[in-house]
C-alpha cells in the first residue's frame, strides 16, 4: 500500500501526530481487530469450542475483504497496512492450521500446516527483499485464491468437529466428505501460489541484474 503524503516528509515530520493519524485509519483498525479475532479463534480451537471458533474465524476472514475494499475505494492505503495486513492473514490461517494439526480427528496432517507456514515465510521474505529494492511484489490472483481455499478449508474442518451438530447427519456427512477435498485443494493452491511468487521473484531479479 502507498503511504500518505505526510509520510514523505522529512525526519521532523515523520514522527508527527499527523502522520500517525494518517496511518492509523479505519482499514488498519479493522486489520488490528482481525488480529484480535485470530488470537481468540486459536484459543477457542485449543478449548475445543468448535462452533464458536468457526464463527470467530469466519468473521475474522471476512474483515480481510472489508479492510482492503475500504482502503482501495477511499484511498486509505498506507505503509502500515501493507505490512500489517499480510502479517495478520498469516497468523489467522497459519495459526488455525497449526492448532488443528494437534487435533487427532481433524483430518489436518502436520505437514499441511508446514506447507502453509513455509509458503508464507518464503513469500514474506521475497516480498521484503524485493520491495526494499524498489520492486513491485504486490499480491497476485493466485495468492487470493489460496487464501480463499484455506479459509474455507479451516471453516469446514471446524464444522466437522462439532459434536452432535444441529444441522443433522446428512449435512454433517457431506461436510466430512468435503473436508479432505478442501484440504488437498488448499494445499495444491498453496504450493502453486508459492511457485508463482518464486517465478515472479526470479524475473524481477533477472531484470535488475540483466541476466
């Protein structure tokens, strides 16, 4: 995200209240709210409060769409948002998979969580290095697809863990059958997205070095 005009000022103005007010806007406040919800969802998973954890996770994932939409529509894109938004997304999804991998009947194998976390660490590292060099390494459509599938997969897993679900055995059986499909799909999308970002990074590096 681009910074507000005040952030381009000299050192004396960089620490001014105006700049801080510009960075601490509504989209970034929503992102911080998502951070809190992510922590709450992990606590609820640890307490095996599956339905509450699912509701909290879904609300948190929904705010990811809201803050980005508001930031783009009203020109509230900031440096803080560019850093904070992907970090919170990684905590929300990566934390959920890490906690679910510890649940014996969740269907989430530990290496699912490893793939998710490894991809995020790799892309975050590449983005930090390339954007520090002045390169555009913004999110691609593959990353958005990956995030969507991961969120749907987490929600599905949480719903399948609800004991005596109120939606009946038919829906419960359908969710249970859908669970491995979503988990494998999100894993494939995660790996594919990681490959896309690595390829982009290589092209940017080659264009810089002239190789």
